[in-house]
């Protein structure tokens, strides 16, 4: 049973590659290269240093904008969740920002602040921030009143209350915001780079599109998916395991 | 310094359907220092509200609570109806967090008295309710409180466990005397524990009678003496029967 469970993901992955391979053989056209061709291109791009350079820049933008969005989002989310008046006042703002299309924010940021690195990062942050706020706000609203009263009664103080009573309760919400955030942000970053940067994954993919180089597009995609999966596997999962070790 | 003067003119609250209720009206009570006082009254009469007011968790009331001669706020330990332990912190961490300066020796000795040393590094979700209640008691005692508030802390424990924890509570209290305010609706439990019983009416809550328990501490385990005292109470204070 255990062995089967472990083998299943590998089997399904192999099936996916097989389908791709079969489809590519059947179509027999440069618009869908064989998996082996894509793998070869991926290797070439890695040793030429092109892929690490552009992937690195995109990851750098991802980390900066993700950190800013998460930090601000947590602070604002907690404030709105704990204060009804603030929440009612700013609710409309949130709805508006949640519904502005990503493309509009990106173009406006470039128009207003120029085709610069900070404008690019600002555009990503503005796109992600409302999602973080909404998720964390729900968490802050659902805080256990009994435990907060206990903390007050035993004079925990602000720092202790935040670290030991509030933050552990927000943990699942922060993880949800992190996961949905990573997935959303890297998609937005590619558009940001496509529209206004001269490096990064988005720029490269745009270039390959003009050259109709599908193999390179797929190679870059595989590289990026691998990186994001590694973040999930080597950072988020262990973090979850450590934070939730108290659960029955 | 830790006798408590309670003078609450009224405490009202508004329910979700905008109906105003008076929980407490004209409640005057003085609790002498280092006394074990049991508050006995029907369910929902406002006993928890009173404890919350004393603990300053509830400040929306008309009246005044003063502590002894000094104006310094006393240290208050509160044992809630549910243990209210932080599930993501171990037993020991839960106790340490309540202390300003965690003293390992105090925690060790309390854990030993309550026979919980072996589970100190476990998480509360892995423990029984009886153990969790004992940890809540340790947490309250560890801060060395001037006043200890207890809100039906033994409810839903089976009889032998409750008896055992009651015994441990009295041991601890006798080692470090302080004022205890113990809420219960179980008269036998109240007689077994208290120096003084305070009977409270249904909402709006006020004091009906105050009775000193005259059974010597050594005889508090004797069921027959407790029962006799209970019967005497009913004869002398017939108006308390309706409160139980």
C-alpha cells in the first residue's frame, strides 16, 4: 500500500511525458517538440548561462515583491481583522483593488513611474497585496477570544501575545496566502517583464515567441516549475510540518 | 492587602437581537484576605461575568472593585471553565509564558505536586481533560497570585479525578495562602472546599446569604459530615434551595 502510494506520482508523471511524446510524434511539427528536444535545449541554456541569468533575475523580483506584499498584507490584514471600523471603511478599497486587472496596474505603473525596476516591483505588489489582506483579515477575525482573554489576564504584553497567541492562529492563513501568492506572483512577473524589462523570464519568453522557438519556451517553463516545486518541497512543507507538530 | 471589596451597582449587556439584560444588580460583597470563598448560584446567573469584572476582562459596568488598603493592582490568577491552554505550546511552555521571570524551580515543584512532570514536554491536544485542568491550575499557582479566580474548574471531570484534583488544590493553597474565589453550582463541592459560602440569586444577580463553613479542614473528605452540613443549611436557610 505504502509502496504503491509512493510509486503512483512517478507513474502519473511518466504517463504525462509519454502522452506528450506520443502527441509530438503524431503531430510531427516544430510547434510541439519532443520531450527529449526540450530537455536538450534546457541543458544548452543552462550551460550557456542564459537561463540561470534570466531565471535568477525573475526569482529576485519574485522574492522582493513577494516579501513586500506578504509583510504589508499581514500588517494591514491583522489591523482590518481586529478593528471593525477600519474594516468597514476600507472594504470598498479592497474590492476595487481586487478587481483591477493585473495588466491595467502594470501599464499604469510603467506610465506613471517609467520603465524601471521599482515600477515593475510596485506593479506586482499592488496586484498581490489585496489577496494577502483578504486572507489574513479572515484569519484575524477568527482569532480565539478565550485565548486572547487568557493572555490579557496573565499579562502577556503585546509582543508575547502576538508571538504565542495570535501568530500561531494565523499560520494556516499565512501559508494559504503564501502558496496562492507564489503561484499568482510569478505569472504576473512574467507579464511585467514582457511589457517593460529587458531581462528576466518574461522578456526571454517574449523573444522566443517572436522567433517561434517553442522548445525554448517549454525549457524555460520546466525550469521555473522545478524552482517553484522545490520551494514548496524544501521550504514550505518542512515549515508546515514544524509549525503544526502540536496537532493530534 | 488582598481582601476584595465588590460593589457593583449594575452590569447590563445587549444580546444579538438588541434586548437589554441586567446580569448583576446591587451586588455588595467583601472577601477577607486569604479566605477560600465559594460562590454558589444557578447556571447563567452571572457568576462568570462577576469573575471577568474582578479580573478586569470586563470593564463595562457601573460600580467599583477595590483591593485592600493599597491601590496597587493585585496579581490575579484565573482558572477558566475551559483550561484555555495554547495548543501549539508544550505544557511547560504554557506555564512559562504566564510568568514574567520563569523560575524553573517553581515550575518543577508544581509539576511534581500535580504529578505531571512526565508530560511537561507534551502538547495539550495529546492530554486528557483532567490533565489539562491540572496544568491550568499550575499556571495560575505559578504566578504566585494574590487572588485566584476559579470558574467551575472541575466540571465534566469524573468523580474520582475531581476529588483528587480538589485535594491537590487545597494542598497547594495551604502551602501558599491567598484569596480564592471559586465559582460552582455543586453545593457538596463548595462545602468541601470553602471557608465561606456566598449564595447568589438568578439574574439579575445579587447576594442572597453568606455562610461560614464550620467543618474542620481535616474532616472535609468525610462525605457524611458534608451531607449533614448541607442538610443544616437547608433548614437554616430555606431560601437557598431554589438556587440549586
